C-alpha cells in the first residue's frame, strides 16, 4: 500500500520531501564533513542543526527578493554575503544555549554559510518556486538535516561514552570510545544512507498486477 501510494504521488513527494528520501545529508551528501567530524555528541548535533536551519532558511528566504535581472554571478555573491551576515546572530544564539558546542564545531560552523542549498540550490531551485512552496521545501530540508545529524550524534555519544546531552546513561552495558572518532561518523552516515537508498529502491520497485488493480478489482 505504501509503495502504491508513493508511485501514484511520486512527483509531489519528490518535490516536497527533503526529510527522508531526499535527505540533504543521507541522499545528497550535503555538509557531510561537519557531520562526520563534529557530530560525536547529541549536543553538537543539535547546535549544528540549529545553525543550519537558521542560516539556510533565512538566507534563501531573504535572497528570494533579489531582482532576477541582476546577473547570476552577482546574485550568488549576494546569497553568500547574506548567509555570512546571518552567521553572526546564529553564533550568538548558540553561545547562549550551547556555549561549548561553538568551540567544538570550530571551523565547520562557518562552513554552513557556503552550503549548496544557499549557494547553488537557491538559484537553481528554490527561487523558482512560489514562496509557500519554497518555505515548505526549506523546512523539510532543515528537518531532514536535523534528524540525520541528531541520530548520528546520539548514537555516537551513547555508544562511545554512555552519555546523552552530556548526562550519563545508567547501566549502559558497554562503550566503544573509537566511535567518537571521525571514521565512525563516516561509517554511520554511510549505513544510514544505504538504508535510505534501500527504501527508495523498494518504493520504486514495479508493482505486481494485483497491487496495481487493488484488492477489490
């Protein structure tokens, strides 16, 4: 039933879904380096998610009002400048609620300013959509990014040092500190991406005749 629904409404789902099947991290490989290197705790993952959502959504929204008659190259530069200006309040926000994470994220935090949703996709995709559609796509992209990085951060922190958000998890059976290293993040992101691809392959698998006709045919 799920596969039948997906194939019937594939165009609409592909347009709006950036949470699962078109996940920015697991399907597009967007901002993978920060996820692999810095998301070894749930707190770091939450901080990265907040910064990504704040900078990306506001940048794409504000730059949507830049006149299209301005040359493409200049618009891209303006997109990056807008994101750079939004980086300042994003860092101030993180310092208030997650002060340690700003230091932990290091150089990978300002790299969010140049992510492809801002620099490339804003001009090739988002700015061609109507405003409500664009905002919905951005929200699902930010939600998908947050879900992916928080799963990675939570699993690595829990299995690596038996804590969540820095608080010990009592009676946890074992720890593997090596999972806190970047190679473990790379492997975990790879396994999650493979799971999403497996789901996509299943949903795209041709339906049998009975499934096409339905149970009451």
